[in-house]
C-alpha cells in the first residue's frame, strides 16, 4: 500500500499530461484518439483507486 499510493499519484499526473497533449498538439488521428481517451481514463482510474485506498485506511 505504501508504494501504490505514490504510483497512483504519478498516474494522475501522466493521465492529465496525456489529455493536455491530445488537446494541444497536432498528432496523427489514431495517436490523438489514444491520448484523448487514454488520458482521462488513466486519470479517472487513478483517482478512484486513490479514494478507495484512503477510505480503506481510515477503517
């Protein structure tokens, strides 16, 4: 659990960076879709995982 939380926080940052790259750069269509769908998906997955871990620690 101690290692997982920092990894998930890095996942949040990377997901946000992918989203920003997908929105602001002129990438090929397939790569742009990967960034625009993968970035928010990674961000949401990491955020939900962090919330679950923090709530389980409080119990």
